[in-house]
């Protein structure tokens, strides 16, 4: 018997577990794998302090037509899966209307504003400073049209939310990243974000901090979660475990878990891929670079250069489709002298998303001893520690350091 079981040992679940353990609870962290080996493992490794504007649904016809024709690498869809996406994507489109989107940004920005500072405290406590770079990241542009529109949006974010930016010419980009082989028309440097050279290792370091604080980690199956008297039970490799309260931090598997408990939250997934490559000296990068026109990202990691793709709309259990990652590799090799592939096949994961682009953080509507912490879409790594602190404050009856009303499950 323990006080609290946290289901899901990604960046969100581990952060929740740390903050609860610090408040004197006995916490059991349960996942089917070791911490940080699922969704939190495969990403660009950016703590996105600049990400005050969550990724909205395109509303201009030209972009929608390009996606429909499967031109470009930033978005791909599996036609057979689209019926299952119809309802959440239609809601996503509705929430992306300009007036509604402005309200969402105003509600979302306070979470992002604390992203670096909340990570910083855990990074120090976990002794993980060697994994962190503080050079920001860049959008790089092939077209003047894309450059100018991105500059205008960034100026608005800088003016309204104090986000640090620098606008670079093509020559200035070549000086900042001398190993790029293709000439670009410029770059937007987001200067505030921190980057992580091994996201999975950062989660593992946070998990080690959790156990140092007295917490326990177990391998188990979230599908075995059951109500047991006034509490909950779950089956682990070491046998059954029970607790008074449970936190679901299951990322893309939250939809299935909450449906078993009687909830119908409009969750959906965006799948994504990465592959890593040997990095000879002539391919070294100083910071992550996102090709704004092509829609893929190059990130310097401890192991090598990582290429990450945009979003794929497909069933979570569908076979891998290497169209995006192979297309990105072909374009990246024109830009940079990449070495051999370090992975036999690309990594694939799924981002948990909501139609209103906001995570779900708070007490479950129909269970007083059940808590939700999922739905962070592209900002799971960014918002893990913020979410962990918020859940711990809510469970303790404290006043949250950020207004959580916009993120409560009851909004659905």
C-alpha cells in the first residue's frame, strides 16, 4: 500500500512523482518500460520557452490543399485512419479560428513562461547539467516569403510575451552555422530555449532523483488499473500494488485508459519519427535547426545528429511509414555532410493532443481520487516539470502557481 500511484514514466509522470514525493507522500511510479523510453525519448530535445503559441490547425486553403495532396514533409496522413480523426480534427479546426485561438494563447502562455525555470530547478537537483545547452534554436528559411512571415510572427511574440529573438541574414546564418552547405535566405534565432542533448537520459536523471528522494519505480501495466475499495490497484512485475490516489500521466495511451474508466475525452495522437546519424567534424551543428520550408528538424545529440519529422495522422498501432523520415534525410544530406545511419530503422512515437491545444491537468470529474496529466502535444518535454508541480499543488490543496482553470478535464 502506498499513498499515490503515478502511471506513466515519461517526462510528465516522472516530474509529477518528484513533486509528490517531495511533499512527503509515498509514491510508486509505474510504467511498462524504464523511465523515458517511450514518447519522451524521441523528440527534438527543446525546452520551448518561445512556444507561447501552440500549433494550430491550418485554415488557409493553400496549406490545406498542399497537405491533402501529401506535398511536403511537415504533415502526412493515412487515409484509412481519417474517419477516426474526423471529430477531434473538426474541433481542432474550430478552436483554431483567430478569435478563439487568441484566447487559447493567452491561457497557454503562463505555462510556457515557467518552462525553463521549472526545468532548471530539477536539472540542478538531478545533476543533469551536462545534458543541457543554452544556445536556443533556429528556424532556417529557403524562401523570403516564409522568412518574412515568420519574422513578423516572432516580433509579435517578442513584443507581447517577452520572448527573445534575433533575426539573421543568410550571411549571418552561414557564420553561426558554418557547416551548412546550402545557402539560406535567413534564420530566426529563438534565444531563450534550452536544448537537451539526450531527452531520454534527462528523464532517466529525473527518475534517479525521484528514487533518491525515496520514491519507488516498478514495471507494470496501466491496463490492469482497477478501483479497489476507496482506492486503486494495479498489477506490477513485483505483484499487485494499491494506493489511495492515482495520477494518469500516460501520454498517447491516456485515451484508452480514460475510456475504460467511463470518460470520453476528445484525445488524438500525432505520430512522429526520428533517426540519428554519425556526425563527422564537417557536419557539426551548434544548435537545433528547423527547416521552415521543408518541415523537418536537425538536432545535435550526444550520439549524433538527430532528424525529427513533422506530424503523421495514423492509428497509434499502425505499421511505420518511412516516407517522411526518408524524405527528410534526402533533403538533409544536401544541407549537411551527415555520416552513416546509427539506427537500423527509425524510432516512432506518438504525441498526445487535444482539440483546443491545451493539456489536461487536474482532478477527474467523476473520481475524487483520480488525477489527469496528459495531452501536451508537441510540448510534453517542455511542460513536464510545470505539470508536475501543478498536480502536486492541486493534490495538496495548495493555490497553484499558475491558473489551472483553462486546463481542467471538466472543460470537455
